[in-house]
């Protein structure tokens, strides 16, 4: 008999975007597709390209004075006994593995790795101005345009991808003493 012809795989449709992992502060959505249009058969090649894609969502800043996203993830373990004791867990920085969840009890000196990967959308680093976030356990660069793997930055005027022409420098000699300490100009 005759051998069946090889069928090279083709990508199906992208799924709808998932729910955003955060309600504020830049979360992540994902969409997936299958190599089934057609499915590779009889030695045909599997699809090339990405099976899953990501985008940033809900970029507005979170209200100040609320627990950080990483603090919320550590506090999930407050109700889980650790060596037969309950603790109030707080995040610990781990620059070597920024996308793992490391926590310590609030009034103790030891820390524990709680999860291999934080929830997508968790900032890689605590308390700095970087937009970089963890996606699938990997710290990804996020530019001021909120695109993943972007190196877009603000210019001297604070305009994303600007050319510095949207503002001008004001120079004046201030020599009057007014009030105490710093004076807003």
C-alpha cells in the first residue's frame, strides 16, 4: 500500500484573554492556542511560534496605604500552621530569585520559600520604581508603554518615549528666605 502523506501542523485560533491577575498596579492576562488546525500527523512538523502570549492589564496605580501584592501573597500563609505554629508572614527580598515567594514571620529572623513562583503581575522587586514584573516565574522588563520586553523610558519631561521637548527648564536665583525648611517653587 501507499504511505499516508505527512500533515504539517497549523495553529488554531487564540483563546479569549484570561482575567487580569490584578485589579490595579499592572496585572497580566494570557491567551493560548493549540497546534490543531490541522494537527500534525504521519511525521508532519509541529507548529512553530508561541503557544501562549501575555499582555499587561489594569495599569492604574493601587491605592496607597494598602498591602502590596507580594504582602498579600505572603499573608495567605497566615492561616497555615508552620511547624505547628501560626505566624504573620511578610515578604523578604531575594534578588537572586525575584519571582519566587520568600516570606518570614513578622517577629522572627528566619525566612522560607513559600512558592516557586509568585502570581503573574507581581513586581520583581519591592519598593523601587521599576515596572518589571514576574510572568510565569520569570522577571520580565516592562517599559513605560506597559509592553512586555519593552525598553521604552520617559524623557526628562516625564513623557513616555518623548523627545524632551514637552517641557522647559526654569532658572532663577532664589535668595529670599521664606518660611522654614523647604519652600515649594
